[in-house]
C-alpha cells in the first residue's frame, strides 16, 4: 500500500471503505448501530485521529501509533494522527464535502433499509478460509509449506481459499440464504451490472459460503446459498433540483439528485402552470418511475448447482498452478487502465529498468496490517 504521508490517499476507495464500515455496523446483530452515527465516528477518527482501541490500527493511516501509558482502560489504547495531519497538503473543504455526502447517504440508507430489508443477518462481515477439494484424489487438497519464514515450514497443510464477505442473510419471505455485497459508485447504470453474469467474485462467494458452513459446522450447513445481492449505493443523496438559465430545473441525470416529490414541489412553487417541454416531461416521468433506485439498486445474482461445482474445480486448478514449483512467472505490461494506474507501477518499472526497486518499496510503501 502506498504511504499516505507521501502520496496521499485514493479518496474514492477511502470514502467507499467508510460507507462499507457504517453499513457493516448497522447490520451487525450485536451492535445494530445507527449508520449515520457509525459513519461520523469513522470519519472523525480517520480525519482528526485521537485515542483508539487495537481494532482501529488496521483502519487508520498513522504508521507510528503511540500507546497510551499508563493504560486507563481494561484494553490497550493508542493515540493516532488523522489524515489532516498525515497527508501532504490536505484539502479540508473536499474532505468536509465527503463527510456531508456520507452522512446524507447513510440517512437515506437507513430509511431505505427500513422499507426494503426483508431478511435476517446470519453472519456479518468476516474473513473466510475454506479448504479446496482435490478432485484428482477425492480429498481436501494439501501441500508442504515451503515458506522458510513460516512457523509451519516443512509441514503438510490443507490448502485454503480465502476472502472477505460482507454478510450472509436469510430471507424472511422464503427462507433462502444469500450473500450481500455492498458497493458504492458515482454512476449506477445498466452497464454497471452487465458483468454480473460471469462475475467471479459472486461465483466464488457462493461456492465458499456453502463450503464454509459445511467445514465449520455452522447452523446453516447443508443449505444451499442461492444468490448474491449487489447492494449498490450511488454517491448522491436527495437534494432539491438545480435552477438553470430560463428559470427552469436541470434535467441532468448524472448530476441531479432530486426525488420526484422534491421536483413536483419545486415546480409548484417556482413554475406553476408553466408547460414542460418534451425533455423536461421525460425527466419528470423518469424520476417518478425510478424512485429509490436513483440512489440504491439491489441486483440479484444467481448461480446454479452446475456452476458452483465448476467453480470449485476451477479454484482447484488455479491452486495447483499456484503450488507448482516450476510455474513460469513473468511481467505482462499492458496499456490498459489496470496496469497504467496500478499502485505498484513504479517499482514494477524499476525492476524492468534495473533500478533499485526494493528501495522504492521501502521508501514509498507500507504493509497493510491485517494482511
């Protein structure tokens, strides 16, 4: 991970993490925190810093948290700096706008969830580690740990697939199990969901959820996990329409976020009796039809039993490749977005050019603590 004190942070990823954490706190059955309060707590610690418990050390950007001594609580505490004291030349106004955006998004989400959540949460966000089946030998795949710095060096271990799920839920309507995956996006159009038919994350989550329940003997073991719900939140919240030249309202669907009710009230107050042109009427009709999906869209993704079996076989074959001592590994530099914007582009190019890549890593990067 790039060091925030040198390179700053990716605001989009950072903001999405905060929204994600607030929703996680809301759905945690033992917490059920108000998502607005949760987001504001997250923002305050991220931006201002302060005294935190150990769980926050994986979330903040201070590379040198200071232990609070003497301890005044049953658990250890640390003092951490916030982003305003860490990143170079912080734009205070930009971050305060993100604070307001997150707060208002969570206000709307709380109202939306009350109306639309028809499920119970079985498992909240968690890291999973599930064994991979060895289809050639009809048993769990194992391998000798050859990492010399590992405490298990030389031991034969199960080979696991690992990841992180947002939550597993059970429908109150039909009892079916499914997985929720929270996303934030500037735009949520039809193109946003085109990938879901073949999205490997959705497929592997469904495969892993069933294996996990069986392997760890969870209460829902043996029940099929039948769907992933993409819980996509647009980075907007309900605001009155923008007045444009001529005294009418903006119809820009990418920047406007008025609800149908807001727009009707605006027309009643500012343009009573004024006939709408074709584009204006189409925008009004669209607002009426789109409703809450202007801000939040939940899209269901399913996989049948055959697809999940194939997923397990595919993951097995991928694991065999990763375990091969003679696997040829080489760079594959491209001009696509992923390569051009990779956070590790500079050390990668340094290796290609014969420069001191390890020094670049030491000077500009830090390890993610929970990895």
